[in-house]
C-alpha cells in the first residue's frame, strides 16, 4: 500500500485515538493524567505515526528524541515529527559490528541472530551498534524532566536498557517490549529483574509490553 494512503487510512480508522499497537499510549496518558508537556525517548521508533508509542504525546505538545537506525523513515519524520530530534543509531549495550535484517514488513526488522528468518527477508546490512548512554547523555543535560522511555527493538530491548545506570537522568516511566506473555514469566524475565534492581516497579502489562515506574532514587 502507498505510504501516504496508509497514513490517511490510519487517521480515519475507528481506532485513530490510539497510535500504539494495543493502546499502550492511552494507558500511559492515563498514568500521566493527561500531562500536556513532557519529554520522551523512543528507542526503535520505526514509523512516526503507525504503531508508534509516542506520537499520541507528540500531538499533545510533548517533545523528545526518536532513535531509529532505519533511515528510510527520515522523510516522514520531517513531515510528521518536525519538532522531535531524530537519531539514526542502532542501540545495544556496547559498540559492535553486527547485521540488521530488513523484511517486507518493516515492523519485523531486527538485529537478533536468534530471530533470523529467511522468509520475507529483503536484505541484510552491516551496521555498528551504540550504547544508549553514549547517545543520550549529551541531550539529557538540558532536560528538566525525563518522563517516558519507550523501548521496542526486536530481540535487543534488554541490551538497550543495560546502560541505564550510566544515564545522567533516569526516566520516570519505561515501556518495554518483552517476549513473555504470562505473569510468572514476567516476574522471572531478565528485564523485570534488571529494572527492579534499578528501583523500578511494574505497574501494568499489555500483551508483550511491560510498564515500569521509578519508585526510588
């Protein structure tokens, strides 16, 4: 489908109020009590509108940083997210050379070797990953608040948050994609255990997305 027609269809669909995959942005809006101004970081932002966790907040006056290694979205970012900062980097826990896999459906693009599937694979490119703290710290020095961190990078979400202890400012809320679907698996997941150690409390879950809030300094 033509990208512009896809956007128009999305705006006029019955579910246009939410732009996340499962309404995660509406739950976050309820948590923030309709806060009109805020700052977010969207790791693995992908499309600026469709299935995006932060566009809902952008429309309401929030601003932030979109981190997306796939440069094919840059033109759309300029059109629909002109007031956000766009950083074309692939996030992991360290700088290393690896491969980024492109699929027919861009939401399935990923770095993970374990998840590599040949079916619908378009092409693979060699890239260099970068730690989140190395990307963000220079921007966080001028931010009065860090309200929301959204992390959705297929197979690399855990590695993306491993450098959180090195950030000069931690987010109030973290929304992270985790490949678990029941409560016992959540409590036993590496993401839950790691964020708990940083003083975060799990306050909600939605399919394979977990919502954490900072409860201690």
